C-alpha cells in the first residue's frame, strides 16, 4: 500500500442513509484518483445498507456514535483504525473533536473540516466547511487537496429497469427517527391519498411504495383512496425489501414523487424525473440544480424558511411551509 494508485483509505461519515448517499461522490473521486485503493467506511449501523448500492466500498466499520455507549464506540473506531494499517483518513464530521480522533488513529494522511486552530495543527489539511451548497459538493470539498476529479452526483450500482410509460411512483414516507425527533418534513397521509386519486383520475398509472417506517402512512392512504380497485393503481408496499429493490423500482418509473428522505437521493443518482415535497429544509442543499429534480413548496412566505437545521432542530407547530394542497402537487407533477 502507499503508491499512487493503491491506498488503504478510511472514510468516516456519521449520519442517516441520505448522508451516506451524499458522501458517495467523494468516495468515487477517491477511487478514480487511486484506482487500486481499498476503501473502508465508518458509519452508523442504521446506514449500512449504503454498501448494497455501490461497489466503491470494500469494508464497513459500524460505529453506533449516537447510542448509549458512544465513548466506547469512539475508542472502538480508534482501535480498528490503528489496526487497519490505513494510509489516509477522510472525515466528514463537523465536530471539533473529530481532528483529535483522526490524530489518535495514527493514520499518516488526515483530512477533515477546519474546526479551529487545533484541527489545523492535527490534520494534514483542514478544509473550510461550506454548508451553503449542495451536500454532495460540501462533502467533496474534503478530497480537493488530493484529487482533481470532481464527481457531482452519486452513482449507484443497480440493474435499471425499462421505463414504464405514464407511471408515477409515489413514496410518501420519511424516517421514523426524524418524526421521533420532532421533524415533520412532509404533508399528511390524507393529502397523499388525494394526490393518488387525482393522478389516477387524470390518467396516470400510480404505484405506491414505502418502507417499514411507512406502514401507518400507507394504511391511511389505502383506507382513504377511492381508486384502490382501479387498473391504474398498484399497491407495491412491502414488495421492496431493501433500498436497492426500491432503487430498481424507481429506475423503471417515468416520474417519482416523494418526500425529503433517502429515496429522493436514490432517484437523483438514477436520474429519474423526480418531484419532492419540501417544507422547512433547504432544497438548495439537498437537491442538485437540475431539471430532473423539481422541488414542490408552499407559498407560505414564512420569513424563517428554511429553518430546520438552520435556525432550529425541530419543526414549528404551525407548519405553514407544509400547507401544500393535493391539487398543487399534482399540477406540478403533470406540468
């Protein structure tokens, strides 16, 4: 290990599955620069399915950084990193202690965000953290000191399906973790049900999908829709067993309608025409500037929007930013 084409690389990125998909362009550029490299990704157990979407990642370190034993988990990471004989470490963490953790690993080349004087002393290169850009670009800044390759969008490794003409695939849900944290990021199930009915009435073939976290939402939709027995409606809930399965389904849809959640980022990678509900989060940071991805937002004129993660850690009670009608959503999808 250690010549130009072959490096043993440890990448660290803690967050949800969406964060890991955002991180993929960074890893892809590293692989382009060092084609014979081996890449190990340290991430939270809840996001390990990212490995099913790519052949870039050779190994995973599962680190439950948000669990009860986080200090033990940090020590586990340091121990595994020291034992792994890595040449280079890249960390996407904005925490000021991340540079100390990287230094403790003993890895020779260390790249992370500039969190102050200590990070500039302990890292090979401390990179300015620019949050005011698409998240893929924000993470990709970490590898600018080592490569001129610039991978702008995630690339995922699935077998694409032929496009089904006139279809709209709907994935209404968001993760239970975000809901449990008080982060409401999409319209209610009743609105989604009206969207399904309107699209079928206007001649679209609608496919409804969802993951385990979406059971309650899907049940509400199924109880409310009037098109349940229509030939133009298909309930696909429970038929996708993984994010990779969902990706294959998304690849075959003419249009994809979803919430601000992990399936959005899969659709972006697949370049499927996508429409996404945005409320309190910043679409400029979560989707690329592309005709292939269209944000659907309320005309609420809230002076604080986008507020989630910018000004507050939970959504407000009024949720004016999510007062989007089914008619508005359908008109956007069909425009």
